[in-house]
């Protein structure tokens, strides 16, 4: 019997027949993996409560001998993130993090830095004040892009190489993935204007820990500009819309009507 152990975050799950579930994990040692959790749909199943997103578990998985999916053999919860699950807006954000990981990565591409980033972001998401949640998401996005090799070039014009300090008006090329100077922006129809303060915020988010970042507060207009840039850049890199953005919008509206925290 071939078994392997790893720590995982539950990204999502869906039903398989009347009894079982397919669970997508992001694991520390093996990257994204898809397994069958047998009997997980039954109320009394030992797996039922453990394979719900965004739980942080330690698992033992039985490797499939031929083609077919691996099977969950043992599962122990490390941290259930009850605070996230109990709050619709925080849960919507956790689904957003999971969607980014799920869409950016193919199966079995391990990256311990990304796993650590996801775990730390979830712990912050569970604990921080509601006002800091959006900044936490921007910080995660920027760090994720850097780790995966899609980081925006912010030090100079990505087209001609002119240093940022010598550029009067800054633009961002979504297609090229970096800053453009006033001359080069003319050739990019989809370029976005970006303020110097927003570029400084991106520098800050890249260099600072999540914990330190979420203790700061920044001008809301700058955060909104950054959100728009990253949203376009992430969708461009993924070549598709990020579906959970809509879930976040709905949750924000409900939160405004019925504030819980
Ligand atoms: Zn240029």
C-alpha cells in the first residue's frame, strides 16, 4: 500500500455520487492535489467536518495504483478557521484566495513559499479587523504574483528601461507586466494610469510581512486604484474572470445591511 503524508489547506470540494466527495487540497509537499474522500457526504463520516474549506489539516493519502484518483486515508484537523466560516464576507475572501491558487496552479507543483503565504493569509483573515481585509487581499495578490514569477516590473519602464525616478507620469502595461513611461505608453492602448503613491504601496506590500501590512492604513483612493490594476492583471494572466469576485461583492452588500463584526 502506497501512502503519503502532508499538510494541506482545503481549497474546495464537490459531491461524487451519494456518499463521497472529491476534495481539492493545496498541500505543502505536493502542491495542488485532488483526492476522493470516501463517505464524506454522510453526516456521521469521520471526514465530513474535516474536508470543508478552508480547513488546515494533516492528511495521509493512499496513492492510486493505476489511473484514477488518490484516496483520503486519514485526516486530522490542525486549525478549522471557524472565525472565517462563521462570517460570510471573510468566507468569501477565503474562497477568493482558494480560487487564485486553484486557477494559477496545475496539479503537483509544490511551492512551500506559496503554501506558507496561504496559511499566514488565512490566519490574518480569521483575526484582523474588517477594515483591513481588502489590504490583506492586495498583499496576498502581489506576493502570489511574485512567487509565481508574474511580479510586475516596478523599478523602470518595462519597454525602454528608463528608471522610475526619472519618469514624470507613470502607467502600467497589463500585457507587458510593468511600468511604462510617458513615451512608451502611447503604443499600449490598454495601459492604465497609475499614481506614484500606488506604486509606492505596491513596493511596500512586496517588502513587508502580512502581519505588519495589516496594521497600517492607507488612503482608500490608492487602495481602490491598486485593486483595479491587480484585478485586470490577474484576469489577464489567468485568461479568465475570477468568479469569486462576484461572491465578495454580494457579501459586502449584505455585510453593509446586516453588520456582524
Ligand atoms: Zn519607456
